[in-house]
């Protein structure tokens, strides 16, 4: 399998609603294992909420130089998060 740009991989995993699923492909895009991503999730937090928060943190932490490319999808994700309460 050819190396994919982690940003493109992350973008392709976002669902139409704005959230990200807690999926092994998301963990790979973030440079983590599925276990690392799932084992750090607080018990009371919904899986999609956790995955979406991780994706947003990764974007802001590692891809600020490309912010124009992902700013709108991040806004959609934040709107989805706010709707989750």
C-alpha cells in the first residue's frame, strides 16, 4: 500500500455529519495504534466525540501550515461537537 498523506487520509475519513469514527484508519492517520487511541478515551465519552476531538487536536497541532485546506471541515466538526453537548 503506497504511503498516503496523513492529512488527506484524515479528511477522507470525516463523515458527512462532521464527526470522525473511532476507526483503525483514523489511528493510523494520527500516527497512533488503535489501542493507543481507544485506551486513552475517557469512559464517559462517546467514541465519535473522542475521535473528532483527537482529529481536531492533530490538525491544530501538526497541520497549522495547511490550515486553509482544513479550516472548513474543522468548523463543521466543531459544530457537530457542540450539537453533541
